[in-house]
C-alpha cells in the first residue's frame, strides 16, 4: 500500500512499526486486550476465496502453528491479525550459526514442525509457503512455530517438496538444493537422509523417484533417518506426542542404562569378619590366662 500506516489505528489495532523488511507486515498493539500482535495487510484486489482461507487458518489449533486472531476487509485492503512470536526466524539463526544444524538440533525443530503440518493437512489446510523465513523459534522456550501461511491453498505435495527443501537447508547450511540432487554428492548427510531427500527433491520421472504421497509419509521416513544420523553419538530418540495440538513434539534423550552393564561388584561380608575376629581375640585371651595360671602354680 502507498499510504503510511505506522501511527494509525485499524479497528482495535494500533500500528507501531514495520516487521523487519516485510512490506505488508507490521507490529501492532491490540488496545482492547493490551497485547502485541502482527498485522498483515493484503492490498486489493485480494486473492479469490480469501475469507474462506482466513476461516480455515483461524480454526487451526496447534502449538507449533501461529494463531490467527482476527480478519477484516476494508475498501482498499483486507488485513489479518496474528499472534506475535518473540524470537528469530531460521534465516537469521542460520546466518548467525554460519554452519549447518547437526541432526540432533535439527530434529528438535523439524519433528514438531512436521507434526504441525500433519495436523494441518489432516484438517484440509496446506501451508503453501514453507521456507526458512516462515519458521520462527520462540526466544523463551525454543518452540518452533510455522508462520506466514500462504493466502491461497496449494496441493499437499507442494508442501512436502517445500518442507524437504527446508530440511535440506538446515542440514547442509545451503540456501537451496542443486538443480539435480545427487545423494552421492551430499557428503554432509547420512546415507538415510541423503536417500530421503533425493526422493523428495529429485525431478519426478518414471525412473528417478516415487514421490511421497503426503506429509505423513515423509515424516514417517524423516524422523527415523534423523535418529539414525546421530545414533552414533547417543543423542536420543525423537518422540511424537499422540494428541495433536496439545503439546509440541520434543526431542527426549533416553535414560542411561550403563549401570546395568557395569561389572558386578561383590560386597565383603564385613559383619562375619568382625565377628570372627572377636572370637579369635577371646580365644587368645583365654589361652593367655591359662598359661599365667600354670606359671603361678
């Protein structure tokens, strides 16, 4: 939009500042509920079916999906009011690291994100714009959150492809996979992960690969591949919570069973030894007394 919005109010929402370099994203203040929000401006003409899309997004309830609080239409624009996640996106975090994520750390982020996508697809909602900038890591909790859902739905297979690109970027530190993905060249990846991403990212043809049917199938292959990748360093198991929307999937190290393999240590029967020692002393004392009596006679 051409007119400035900073310092103005739309309904109950006061526009405070731009959010990063995004042209149509703003930090706002909900004056009624006294909380920070994100205001997303959608200039007209809006995409067809926008209100239905907004209804879909507003009904999503998952701890790893950004909440849509409000939607309204005005003469020149429509706008969404979204939950504000205090933290940094993966673009920023990857730039700070200047290196790829190890499989263990990547699993802590990718497992709950894949759970969120499985949930969303299960209720008929695709993301449509999965990339490192659409993943926020909450500062206080480390919780990964999917943000910036596309305004128009896409086929589920497109989400799978985009998510595979995100996985590739986190595990290799590269912005995007090569045009022709060769698992032999992916030396930074374990064999299971390289094979998985080759299947997800290689061009579709009768001889190259069989695409994943849906995000659940991709997730079912991804989590074991991540576990295999870091099993050698004993970093644990990725655990999925059975109740969608209640808790984030989290990475839980297994308990240590080293003590069960330790060599058995036998304890000395010290009570018996002590008792035996006393008996010996008593016997010696008796012998001494007898000897003294004989000498006295």
